[in-house]
C-alpha cells in the first residue's frame, strides 16, 4: 500500500534551505554567504527517461540558454547542450558526464548531467561523490527501472538527498498513485508528493501545487521559459472545471487521498536521504520544470562538511581544498587538452593559487581554472566550496587526487571496480603505435576504460563494465587520435588487484604467474584470471596474497 503524505501545507516552497548559519570563526562572512548559496546536484535516471531534456529545460529556466536543442533533431544539427561527444550526438545518449553552472535566484547552481546507460555507471558513481543532492528522473510509462535502482543505491550509500521528477505526462502513462507505490516498494524510499498531474496524454493540462492550492497551466509545444503562465486557483474552481473537467475532479480525489494518508513532507528526512519529494510533469513541454528548480534552491543542501581523514573539513573554512573526481581528454580537440574536474570542498579558489598535491608532495600553481557550460568554458576569477572547477592537466592529476593549501588531507577515495569484459587491442597501422599509447593512456586516466599492460609483453588489454564502452573507445581513438584499432576477445574472466606486504612472497608470485599478470594505468599489479576456477585455485595457493576486486583512487 502506498504510504501517502498529508500536511504538505506546513512546508513552504520559499523557505530557504541549507545548514544553520555558518561558523564565522572559521571564515569571513562573505565566504560563508557564498558557500551557503551554492547548490550542487546531479541528474540521474535510466536511459531514455528524459534526463538530458530535463537538464536543458533547467538551464533554460535558469536563463543559461535561450533555446533547448534536441538529440533527435539531427537534420537541423541541433543536439543536446550537455551531450558534446560525437558518439552522443550520433546515438542520442549521454555517455560522458557534463558540468554546467548558472545563477538562479541569487544562488549559484552547479548541475552535473550523468550518463544514463548502465555501461557508464562508474562515471556516474564518481560524479555522485562530488554533489550534495540528486535529481532522479523516472519515465511515467515505465516506472522504476534497473539503472534507477542501481543509482539510487549509490545515493543511499552516501545518504544523498534525492528529489524525484516523474516525467512524460504528456503521454498516456501509468497512474500517479501506482507510480508512487512502486517507488516506495522497489526503491524503499518514502514519497512526499509536492505537485500532482492534472490529466495525462493529450488531456494533460498542467500540474497542481498541493501546498499552494493552484494549478499552473502550460500549453504543449511551448519552448520558452516565460514566467507569464496562468495559475488557476483550486481544483474545484469554476475555471478549473471548465478547462479540465473530469481530470480536475480525478486529481482532486487523488490529492485528498495524498493529504489524508500520511505524515507530510519532512525536510529532515529528505536531507537524511530517507524521503523524496515528488514532482510530476513533462520536460519536453516545460510542464513542472520550474517547480523542480525552485525546490532544488529551497530544499537541497548547501555544501556540507567532509571527512578529510585527519579531521572534518568545513566548507566555509578559509583554506582551499578540492578533490578530483573526473578527467576528460580532448574537450577541445583543437588544443588536445586534458581537464581535471575538481569539486571544491572548502575555502575559495583565486587565479594563481598554489596548492599542495599530497600524493606527489609537489606544489602546483593553478593559474587559470575554468568553469563550464558543457564543452563551452570560461576562466574563473573565483570559486568557493560546492563549485566544480576545471584544471588544465598534463598528467600530474588523477581521479581521487586531493589539492590543499598545505595540509595533507585525505578525502574518501573513489574506487575502480573489476571489469567484466576484456578485449585485446590490435592496431591496423603499426606507424600509429605512439598515438595509440597516448590515446589509451588518456582514456584510461578518464576512467572510460581500464588499460592493462601484460608484464611479459604482448597486446594491450582493455577492461570495461559494459560493451558500449568499447564502441566509445574505438570512436574516440579514431576521431581524437586518428587511430584505427580493432578489439579481439581476450580469454579473461575477471581482474583482481594484488596486495602483499611480503616482498619475497610477492616476487615469487610474480615469477609463477607472469603470464597472467599486468599493470594498470596507475602501475598497480593486476591478476587477470582466465576463469572463476583459476581465480579460486590461485587465491587458495597464495594465502599471503590479497586479491581485491576494487582499487581505491585517492591521495596517499
């Protein structure tokens, strides 16, 4: 039975969100105020739920773009703002995370669009370590899907607050009460409806604000973010009955059930990640989008304290610290650049900042960090905790690295998972071997693919979570590095990273298993098992060797 919620009237959509007043003893009032105005969130969904469309409409309502593109309008060469890789434009899917920043209501919004396809779940996981909240998009026709479940589990592991948008009510879809019941039963998360659909499909007239007792009416096909929209007081008003007829009556009965069945929206439960406020709409037609953006500003948390290993780091501390969660090569193919995406965890960045890189012990000067609108970029004069900055990277920064103003902090690491599919790389033109090595090195640094080099020599081996990653690697090698490579099946079942404190035992293990050992892009020793049985036999034979199915990426 769906657990509904009443007393939504007790929560104001205009009540400011975020933690209590910042501790001004740790920073100046200006920094504390700027940090409190940051909202950093990721959009997550199953493929084709409408995530990229919603991303663009949020940007449009935020004034960041004037016209939303569509990945389906290929004839007009219009593609989604957040999809910038060539393969994304060709297939109409997101395969790389995008970062977009824009102002809204005196706040600064950092929006991270993530891949929806399960083959790129590792990239999404890394993005979720860099945000303070998530916006979950669900297809109203299909309901909760497999990738939604996986991504929600990652959010639950980090107690990330989640706002839910049930999309595509401009189509004939499932009943809203049925969808809420499924979210609660499958995702094990309480639902608190904030808006409600009035009709669906060709009769979809708008969304009803449960707290404000008003219908916001939208018209299909509008592609602007005008605030000049009609609000109709009450579901039982004469105008509501005239416009929506039986749909208004049905929505009224359903909302009465919502109001009478539960305890209402609980902001503390939302911030703890146990309850999700739910919005209904149609992103393609702008239905319900503004309400979602308002909720993200009002309810999503500002940057929170983080465990720095030796101590808890507050976001409004004066000293800068950040963690690298993503590397992207060739965002600007003309300049063959590599950008390290870093989440600022405390303090502020200003041009020329000198930051300690604890893993190497070196000091790096960050002279011209950038901010993003997908592939477009501009130089930053300042960034504070919660912001995502891009740092030009010449190979010195890796995923999980920490940057600080002198302190040896250690933020929680970002793991690589053992690949599930393996291929050997064959180069069709031997004269392009240097370009192949460079391409694989950089794509490995991004985390797009795991690159294994056999210690005894031989073809490079690629490991991935999903088969589509091989297509992306091949496409990017061809377009960005002018390398024509083929992939052949490798007789490998799984990979395990090797740890052993006994140097003599490790040397003996290497000698006995050289034909099955490789190093990954970080230089870590890896055992490539041809079968589950071979892995079991090897682990039993070498009890002093530890075989890990994940490798943490973090500063030492």
